[in-house]
């Protein structure tokens, strides 16, 4: 349940976790009664119910944060659907490994998963509904005086007022940031219980003046930095020891989710890798019969963390040499590309060996496409936050590619749009988004007009 957004992996509110674990335990016993019609439960069922409930609690903890108050019901349902399936999936794999699956009723497990999911959804959705009703009737409102220096700061603070606060007065310090003497009188006259301040990092020196001006007031003072002005990745509040920290470059692919994505890559790449072996053999034979040179083209690219990795592709060009430090991008009617090469590039068949890069752990199936080293050196000073693409593993396909930003990047604008889509993907990663991109790539990847 939401508690002002503080229930995160670091510094979250533990109370909702205990409530949800209790719900898991209760629905486990209720499901046993629905299945067997009695409450005389064998000891090994007790063990399973408690263990699976604790695993579910762990899944909720690793979920970064609970849905916020006001989240759509569909989002709340999907949130718990994924985590319940994850928890039961982990536990059922343990049962298979321990060879004790025959002891437990599959129908009971089905009842339990269904009851747990709908109970969690109902409790959280009902809680948020109650909060919304109390806010609408003015029972949770606190008077807040807001202070800002930019339009973005004002928008940040007024949007936060939707969480059950009432803005009694706005103070714009954009013209005169030293005009803080009147703040105590404003706080008293409007009976404000809180003062919110939102400014860019460049104006943080004004905070000392504001807090000094309010030194005799007992009002709560909160600083909300304008993080939207920082063109990096997502942001979150975490702990470093006993200190708060603002993580300016946090992504959903940090920590636990990185392992989830690696598992996804291993499973899918292994299945796809086995399935494409006949196609790879056919392509390799065709390349050998139609041109001289190696079947595979190997090139150094930047991987996660900027590490140099070796990326495999089927060779689609005639063997040639280029000036050191210069890379000529392929273009339409490029004389270096034979007819077979054009076919491989347009259908993306030249990318198939990269599934073995994924199995090796150098790449991911979905992620920002790896650019040539010389391109990274050229664009990193021209496109803001360009190198943040390397916070994750490069991918065979990506959000930019399925949205049309594939192939030759012959203008700075095209590269900016590609980087913008890559950073959006990193900020909004989920398993469902990966599957969506993979499915889109299956029908958008063939005969793409931008692939020469």
C-alpha cells in the first residue's frame, strides 16, 4: 500500500509487505478448505504455505515500489499478476527439483494462485479507493505553501497536491530570490502546516535563505529537486548506510531485474538458437558459394558499462579495407554489398549469429543497438546522454528499431531520436515490453526500407 512513494527496495515501508504475506497465508489455508472441505492440514502443507508466502513477499520487495494512490486498476492488477506468477513459478521449480510435487494438489495450487491474486488486488485497490474518497471529502488535506523559481518547479509542486494536500499560497522567487522576509507571516496567515520548495540544482543556494527565514516557524519544510531537468535516466531515493541519496541514473534494470532479464535472455536465446541452426547453415553455405572471405564478420562494439565486446554477424559485404578510424555506413546501391548481402541485411538474417552473443552474456535480445566504436566517439559529445545507452547490454533489436529508427543514421536528428528511444526503453523496461518489442520485430524486421 502506498506511503508517499517511500515503499521502495531501499527505504520502503515494511508494513504492506507483512499485510501481503498475511494475505498469502490466509488464502493458502482458505484454498485448502475449498479443495478438501476441512481444516485438518498435513504438516507439509503448512511448510509450503509459509515458504511460498515468504517467497511472494520477497517478490514484492524486489518490485521496486507498489502502485501509487490513483494508479489505474489495470496497472494494480498487472502488478500483482506478474509477482504472484513469479513467486509461484519459483516455488514450483523448487518442488520439481526436490521431487515432491506428487504430495500436493494441483487444483489446490490453482485455487491458491487465483485467490491470492484477487485478494491482493482487492485489498490494494480498495485501500487506494478509500484514500481517494477521503481526499475528495477534504479529510486528509494539509495546508501547504509552495515556493518555486521556474514554471517546471511550480508544475512539480502543483501535481503533488493531488496526493491529499491543499495549496494555500504560491510564492514565486524567480524575480527576487532574496525576498524571504515575508515567508513567516505568510505561513502564519494561511495556517500552513508545510512548506514545499522546488528548484533546479543550480538554485540550491537559495534554500539556506528560505530555511533561515523560517527558522522561528514550526512548519515542515520539504525540498523537491527538479530532477526532470537532468537529462539522464530515472531517479529514486535510496540509502547509503544511514544517509539518503538521490540516484540520478537509476534504471529498472538495476539489481534484481538485471537477473530476471538475464534469465529471459538465456531461455529465449537458447530456444531461438536451436531453432535457427538450419537457417544459419543455409546462410553460411550461400555466403561461401557467392563470395570470397569468412562467413562471419566480427567487430568490436561497446557493451554494458562501456566494455569492448566482440559482436558476430554474417558477412554481408565484400571483403574490403577502410582508413583507420573511419567507418563508412552502408547506403542504397552500395557497391560493396552483393545481392545476397542486400537480402541478408533487409531481412535481418545477418544478425542471427548475435543470438550466440546473447548466450555468451555479451548482448541481450532487446536493448539499444550497438554502434561502431568510431560512431560512439563521434556522437558522445553531440548527443546529450548518448553514452547512457551503455548502462545496459546492447540488443539484437530495440525500441528504436521497431519505431522506425533503424539503419543508416546520416543526420544528427536521426541519432538523437534513436538515443531518445533507447533511453525511454531503459527507463521503462519490463518483461512485457521486451516481449512486445520481440513480437513487433518479427513482422517489422523483414524487408525494412531503412536497411541497406
